[in-house]
């Protein structure tokens, strides 16, 4: 059985695919600096609100990937 992808891996994959930095994503989503850092460090999980903001700002991002880790980012 395959190990599920973690939320920090999902965000890092999306950042890599989009070719942007975590700082830029934080600014574009109007998040506090710590919010995304805590997800990337594994301390916090992705919230529905953050997933919705990412998918609204970047419609090419696969929501199913962010929610369940399924498919391409």
C-alpha cells in the first residue's frame, strides 16, 4: 500500500509545479507568514479555506489533489 501524501508535500508540489515561492503564495492568498510555514513544516493541515483560495487563484490546480492527494497537481 502506498503511503499517503502529506499536506506539506501537496503544497510543496503545487509550489514547484507553479514555479512560485511560498512567500509569493502567502502574499497572493493574503495569509499570515506563519500560516503557510506551519503547513510546510507539517505542524498544521491544509484547511478547506486555503484549498479554496488556491484553487480560485490558480484554477489549473487540481482540488482533488489538494484534498485527497489523488491525481496530478
